[in-house]
């Protein structure tokens, strides 16, 4: 392998990805290091990201595109932390269906439960955000059922293997959120799983306050603390088996001031959900 040539090409691409155009001085500096030390492509890219300019650029990117970091962490959790299931309900999933979030398992049937576009918040009603269902996908059969995700009367008791709520429970009033958890419990078979992720209100309240807001999204009714969400799930009958967080926010926790650097340096999945931007719960219906 021609390390210097390949490494320079990849390092230049990394500089443009992190910082954009116009950083020829940094590119020249990395190129000199590649020639002097015969750096591999990996080492060259790490020099870019660990340079002062690289770290500054990554933080600036996080400040303007933090949803990118949140989405990537959520996708990782879906890929690695959800069980295989045959019959699945995806509550509020029309704009980010479970199968497009990296769910790695095959299934028999996946129902996307959501409101019609004209009844959603204007941000989610945009035509370009509508999901197109391909019933011939290799993962399994997919259908959309347009209804209230907190009223699952279309499904009989004990007929579902997995209920997934991906950043949706915060979009309904608290009394409806309780009903949503109770309905998930009802339709799940004994031993079935209710899994959900939702913003951690202890962190997102700091983020929202930095912009003079109460919640981080205009359609959120309530962003729950970790303890409040555990209490709701337990009160609905679930055994909460696994909890963790996504996007660990160590500096925000330490200082009490929202710090976008956490999206760069914090772990995407972390065992302390109280210290993370979002909380993730895997719950089981006893039986």
C-alpha cells in the first residue's frame, strides 16, 4: 500500500468533512506529518480529528447539527439493544420507521402507528418526510395504521411481541402517555417487550433554557426525568429490565450549563441515563 498517497487523500477528505473548504494550511501540515512518519490512513485521519482545528470544527458542527449526533446514537441503540420479534408495533413511527433505524432482525409483521399527515404537527406533516412502505422488503411485511398511538383498540390483548416507541411518548400529554404505556402492556403477549427512547428532561431542560424555551421541540408536551419515566413504566405493570442513555453529556452535568462539546466527546451509549441527552428503556410484560 502507498501509505503517503492514500493517507493524504483521506486526510484531505477528513479536513473538508469536519471543517469545510479553505483549510489548506492544516492539510499541508498533516501532509508533512504523513511524509515524515509514513502514517497509515487511520493515523492520518486521527491527526486531523485530534488537531486543535479538528476538535474546534467538530464542536462547531455539533452546535449546528446536534440532531445528527442524536440520530446516530439512537440508530446504534436500535441496532444493538432491541430483541428479535415477530409481530411489532412501532408507535409514532411514520417519519422514522424502526426498519429504517437499523433494526437488525427479520420480522413477520411491522405495524407503523401514526396520525395522518394532516393531523400531525406541521414539522412532521411535510410531504418529503412521509414514509413509503415497501411490503416486499426482505426484513418483513410492513403496514401503516393511521390512528391514535395511545388507543390501540385495533389490536387484541396479548397478540404483540414487541412495542417500540422511538422518541414519541413525549409528543402526547402526560395522561395520554400513561394510557400509551398501559395499552402497550395490554396488547403485548406475556413475556413481550416494550422498548422506548425519549429525551431526558434533566438534560434537555438545560438545553431548552439556553434558548429561552421550556422544551427542546415545539410539539413536546413533557420531557421526562429518568426517575419519572421508570415510575410510569413500573406503574403500568412492566418489569424494567435494561436502562441506559444515548449521548452522554458529562460537561453539561458537571457545570449545569449546556455544552455542545459533549456531543463530540461523550459516549454514544452510556450506562447512566440520568447523565445522557436521551434515555432508553427495555421493559418486559411479566408472564
